């Protein structure tokens, strides 16, 4: 329903720091400036991107999820990605740089 969609709060954010989580293959811990705050997000993207590739990248962040602990780190949102035909994860990012916190609708 359209009303359900309007409850989703997606914002543009920039990855400020990224570090692969120790003792895992897939998890990356990132610090993201969402324009409304800076938050930690844990995502299973470490097999697709290095920490160095992520810093400075603008991404789409789902900001109104309840925090969730993942391996002892509280993840405070979700980054949106698509999976291509080869199984590679691809960021859903703005075509042009926009201000952090810009709402996506």
C-alpha cells in the first residue's frame, strides 16, 4: 500500500569510515553521515568492496529502522543495494552529489 511506503525514511548519506569486522567474511562496519546524525551501520558487503573503496561514497540509507545488534555492534540503519546478474552488490546512489540528509521519495 502507498501508506506503507510513506512510512519509509530514506536519506542520502556519506560513508565517513569503514572497517571490515574482524573474524567475519562478509561484514563491514561503517560510520555514515546521514545529514541528520552520524550513525554506525553494519552491512554484509565486505566480499564486494574494500574499506578504502567505501570512504567518501554517497549511499542511500534507510534511517528509520530500529537499531539491531550484529556481532556485538549496534547497527543503526540499512544501506540499500541492488544485486546485478553476476551476484555483485551495487549501491543505490544519487547520480550527482547531493547534500547529506536529502530525503528520497
